C-alpha cells in the first residue's frame, strides 16, 4: 500500500489507510464467521457488526500491531457475546467437556501412520477433510482453523478466544489428533 | 510425570516450530528412543501438513459483494442528513433495493429514470470502494495527465478546475466499466477521505442527491454528459464539492 498511505494527510489519511487495510480482511473474516455460525446470513451479520465496532474503536487500535488479529479478536468477542445473549438461561457444558476431553491423551494404537504424501495424494481426501473439520467440536475447530488455515500465533489465538496459551496448545493438539483419527482410514491399504 | 507425559505437552509447539532450542532437543532425543511418542508426533504433523497443503480449499470461499459494500459503508460513520439549502433535490435512500441489484449487471445505462439513477449510484458507490481499495495507492497523476487521459480514452477536452482548496487532492483517473461501457473515474481525497467523480458519456439525469450504501451520491448533467460525485461526507459538503469539482467540457 506504500507511499500514499503515509501521505501527509495526518489523521484522516491514516484513517483511510486503516479502513482500506481493515476491509482487505473481509474474506477471511467471513470464512471464519461461517465456521462459527454455520449459517451464511448470521456470518454476514457478524462480519458487519465486526466492522462497525472496529471502525468505531479505530482509535484504540495500536499502530504497528497486527490489524488482522485485532479484527479477529473483535469478531470472536462479538460471537461470544451473541451466544451468551441467546443462551443466557441455558446451561452450556460444552467448554467443560471440551477441557476434559483435551486432558485425555489419545495414543494411537500403533500401526503404520500414513505420511502426508500418501494422504495428500488421495483424491478422496478433499470432501473427507472438509467434513472432518466441520464435524470437530466447536472449541477444537476454532483453534485448528485459526492456526492451520489463518496462520495466527498461539498468543494471538489466546487473545482472540480469551483463553490461556496452554489451553490453545492443548486444543490444537486434541483437534489435530481427532482429525487424524477421522482421516487415517484413507491411507492406501498396502502401506 | 513420566517422560512420555511431559513430552506430550511439548508435541504441538514442537510441530509448530514454537519451542525454544533446548526443549526442541529434549523432544528430539526422546523421539529417537520412544516409538509411541514418535508415531504420535507423526500423526499430528501429518494433519498439520495436510491442513497447510489444503489451505486453498478452505480459502476458496469469499465474502458476498453485498457484504463487502455494506462493510465499506461502515467506514467513517459520517454524520447523516443536514438540511440542504442548495438546489439539490434529496431523495430518500433505497439502500436495500440497491444492494440486491449489485452485481446483477444488465442495467440500462442510458435510461434516465429516477430508479436507474439510484441503481447507477449504488453501482458507482461499489466501484468507488473497489477502486480505492485496489488502485488508489498505485496511481499518482497531475491534472494535466488526467486531462490528457480523458482526451486519449474518450476524445473529450475537459478542463478540471484547479481547485484552490488545499484539502482536496487529485489522485488520478481510471477508465472503469459500467453497464457495458466505459466511464471516466477520477479519484480524489478530500481531507484524506476518498472521493470519486464519475463522468458518463451521452447520458442525462435530473440533478439529484441521495444516500446509497453508506455513501452520498450527487448526480448532475452538463451538456450530454453526466457527472456523479461519490463520497462519505455530509450532504451539504458533497453539494459544495460537486460545485467545486464540476468540470468544463469543450
Ligand atoms: Zn514417549
Ligand atoms: Zn473505478
């Protein structure tokens, strides 16, 4: 974006640059929102709300930090608040069960492990992988998505989800292992 | 805690390359002697590699055009609707309808009805957002260069006003597509805010101004050409700017 963004317009030039850069994240915010809500109309709503809040709070963004991570944090906070509002009276056991599941180490019971190459060459994988990701419990899907698709750091993910870094790691670990259990049958039989 | 259990906590950061060298060596030493841990690391690494390798599969989905435009409309949060003292006729917004027709194409360019003015304004507001996001940082033209481009592309002799306003900065021009034809898109910044002046050949519209997709659009005709000014500033300011940037055609 270069020179013009730093042009001598003081506040407002900086603001336009900030807005343009923020808007360039709309695709990844939308995809992530879709994973959170599973309903396109809700995802659109969530993304719009995120931009509304982001532009209103533009002054609280620290220049030099990751704008994309900041937007994702707003997106996840907004999503959490909505869930809280909707389910004020419902007891949700999800996060607790999730933590317990994460504690149990899952040892694969020996046997040959498919290499990435053998799995990657398997054409049947595309729909299987998508479906496996979609079927992960929410808490695991979120962290695996943010790490392996959106490539955020542990610290950034921890800030987005409001959980400790250690929990981020154990959820990523558990999520990936669950994915592996779902996908390992795709290895060629003769391996 | 057994060795295997303590190693287990390090497996994920080990795979993601987020372990300090000392811990990394510890994990590597253990993996050389422990087959179960080794196969667990392989399994998790396989999934990590797979997900990375298939990122494009997950990133194929992009945001709908209407969502893009709506989000852009939240920029600036401009104060709405002062009373207008000028000769602009301000029409009520039709944002919802305009969003639906976006991207549908096939709009009649030269039909000068009030509805088509709104449709046109919505499409030009969308083009305004897109062009600023994609092109504004790469264009830098003087007024002379823009006038030369108008001549070369459209055969128009256009005098752009010199301005005399320190807050108005000319960025440059682009030939943009609209309704199957080419139109001139001149980009400015006013107090740093994106502002577009579009010029359409052979079209005539009533002088109108309305809000669409979070932008204020002023439309007027001069000779057989129509100008459209798009910005997120307040209506009174847009009316003033329209008078200021009004080009003269020869
Ligand atoms: Zn071990
Ligand atoms: Zn354009």
